[in-house]
C-alpha cells in the first residue's frame, strides 16, 4: 500500500505506473493513523468502515490510548470478562469493552464508559438505592415494565 511509483500526467493528475488513478488505499497506513488520532472515537469507527486502509489504520494503539481513562487497566480487569485483559487485547478492543454496559451488585447497578466523552457512567436501579427518611415503601408506586432496563421502576 502506498508503494507504487506515482507519475504526473500531462493534465496534472497523479497516476500509478500501471495507469490506474490513485485512491485512499494508496495513502500509507501510518499517515492515516496520524489523521485518525485527532478524531473522536465514533468518527474513527465510522471511517474504519469505509475502507480496508482506514480499518487497518484504526487499530493502532496510539490512537486509542489517549481516549481511554487513566485507570483503564483497573477498570478493564474489574469490568471486562477477561482476566489479564490489558496484556492480551489491543487498546481498541479495551475501549470497545469498556463502552459495553456491565451489571453488578445483583443486577441493581450498571456501569459503562461514554463513547463521546470517555467518562464513566453509572446507572442505579430503585432496588439499589436507599433513600433516608422516606424508606417506607407505602410512599412509592411500583410499576413492572419491559421498557425499563431493570424491568420495573418506582415513582
């Protein structure tokens, strides 16, 4: 990729020595990766779907490491299902794994990493909360529903 000899034609356009016009696939992967490093993760993923060159360039660790939280090693060990996940996975896979919601505390809490900003988000069901002063369930209405992540809600 990118190693073809380019020549300028009489009309000023660049072509390969085999007379095919140049395309995105002719840009070296390290150059594409340098460009991708300046983009947000959703944009990187969208570009990775456009061509094989972008897909291969998007797997570089130096693109994803600044987008991970500082404590990503600890988070990946605790939240992802792999043990020793930092050693065997590339940074792109660690980023994708942290973005997937993980339930804990008997399914009462959920945690994930925000794809846009990289912040850690946590969602707590009504069963996981303890409200002081109004803990009497007579003040709450319980409604089971399939539209909730936790299959029920209180108000």
